[in-house]
C-alpha cells in the first residue's frame, strides 16, 4: 500500500520537508517512488508547493481526500 509522507531534509533547526510517495513498510527517506513537492518550515508563513494533479494519481478515488 502506498502513502504520501513528509521526508525531512536540511540541518538542525533549519529543516524543510519533501512530500514523497512511499511504500508504507519503508522509511520515507529510503524508498521514495516519486517526489510530489516540498514543505518549508523556515518561513513565517509555511510555504508548500505540491503537484496536486500528481497526488491524485497516487491516491485512491474512494478516499475523497488527499492525505
């Protein structure tokens, strides 16, 4: 089963995250299938850039929501 997860990057206190598709049994950093976007916690207004169209490809239609 696939999941959409955040994969942490950056150094201590300066983290940012990649939004990735991974198998649910693997860690988010090691088994990414596709990188959908990024999430930046370093800005005052948390910045997110994600390809919504690609996320719909990976999520089942029956759930009705992205994550």
